[in-house]
C-alpha cells in the first residue's frame, strides 16, 4: 500500500493534517490504535483559541462549532475572596470558544470519511523504518493482517506515549510539577458564563463548562491522589470553598466522570528527523492551566501542511527545513505562558509563605495593570500560527 503522507494518530492533529493535505490534493492514510467510538468520546481539552477557530472556519470544519460552541470574551481570576475579570474583547479584540476536543474529533472524522479519506482504526504493532528517505510504516490492521504503508513523509501525531518520538533520540526538556488536577465532569448547568481560575490557600480550582447542561471542574491535589478516595460530596464541598465569591453559586449534579491529571512541561527538540515530522503531544506537553495543548497541536499541523505541499509537489524543502524551528518558537512561548499561569495560581506543596505572597502580588498586578492584563489576554486567546513573541 502506498500514500504520500502516512499519519500516525487520529487525534485533532492527525485528522486535521489529513484534511488540510486533501484540500491541496495530497493523499494520506491515518492510522489509529483506538476505535472510532473511543476517540470520539474521549474528553480532553475544551478551549479553542481564536486562530484555531478561524482556521477551522477557513477550511470548512466549523459548522457545528459555530452552532454549538460557547464563545467567551474573557476569564475571571478569583483571589482574595474577589472576582476579577480579564476582558479579552476590550484588551485585544478577540475571544475564545469552548467546544470539546471530542467534538472537534467527531467533526474531523465525519469530514474525512465524507471526502473519502482513509482512516484505519484499531491498528497495532506500528513500526517506522526508512525515515531517512523512504519511509515504511508497518502495522497490524483491525483484521489481524500485517501490512506495510510506503510513503514520502511520516507525520507522528500519536501523542506522548506513541511510537513516533521513539523512532529517534531528540533532546528532551522535562519538568514534572508537584501537584495534579482532580477533574470532574458533572451534569449540572453552568452558573457563570466564563471560565474562573481561582487561587485559594487550599489550592487552585478551575470552573469551566462543556455545554449548557455540563460543567467541567478541577481541584489542585497531590500527584499521587487516588480519584476514588474523594467522594462526590467532598469534591463539591472543596469546590464551593475554593471558588467562593460574592454573588457566585455553584450548581451541583451527578458526577459523570472523575480522574486525576498529572502536570508537566515537556519539549522534544527537534520536531523533525529525516522524513518524520512530530506534531502535538508527540513533541510537547504543557500544563493545562494555559489551555494550550490542543491549540498547539493544531498550530503544528497548520505549519506542517503548508510546508509539505510545496515539498511533495515541487521538491521545495524551504518549509520542511524550517518546520521544527518555526513550531518551537510558538511552543516555547506557550510553555512559558502555561508555566506562568500555573506558578501564579497553584499553591506550593511546602506552603512557602514567600511564594504565597509573590503569587498574590502577581495576581493583583495583573488585574490592576492594563499592560499586564493585555499580555495575559493576548497569550490566552492565541498568537497567529507560525508566530511568537
């Protein structure tokens, strides 16, 4: 079997890359270890940056997003018992859209299949060979048959634990944080129209939503926390405590999902090895505080598609040679912003009184200074793809 681009991974990055390439007449095959049902219901990120939304609109993938997505023009920083709104629309003239990653994946899969795209679900034993000049992807299909996919280029979009990054030895930068998020998805209508980031002496809390009847909420916890050790009542009590503010009420409802997410900053450099190009979580992980993970993956493949088309059509290597450096400038900007948000909002495990006062000083400055608030807003709503400051 042969194609121009072999894509490993059917998350937002791999699927969008396949769609972008198809629009330019470039063939691809997408290989995914999980079932279609699994990837379409896997709840992950939910905040789409302005450039992400604009790209999805431009390439015809935003019909349901525009109908069901929840546009937000700001966020709240909650500390000292008060609520302080960062007004994105006023500060930078742009906003974000809350629309679950699983919904983006559903839209992408439907679009690719409607267009005759080739997505192979439930593949296993993926191997990568010939990456210097003649890539071959070996895999076992859902029917148990061993197959080979010969291609001009491989896009490794298979996440942090995928096989792609292991095909070479990049330089790795890795920081694990001494806390995690206990997250719940609850059948409870949101009572606040925008995200709330709360700094409380007990730890960080995040108030978010996934639709008109579903809320997504998080609590800072130690990284070795067992989600099952927290009862629903304990979680709601602690959310009430950390999110408390005058005039704010928290709707409670049945907990649909509960889990603990570790936090790390991770970057692999370079993002290219011969004819293999890494994108998304295969190359970088950010703490979720900055809402950058899925958006970085989409920015990567936007840059990659624009580089691969002239390379595959005309042998022009300008874009592919610049791919890693172009993406990494944005990646490191996002890493810094996510680290900054994380360090400003989470309580240090050792309860360092100096760190606590530094946090509050930074929060007070951020909400009092238009320049500081503008910097937060500009980074949160998203820098143009391929650019960084």
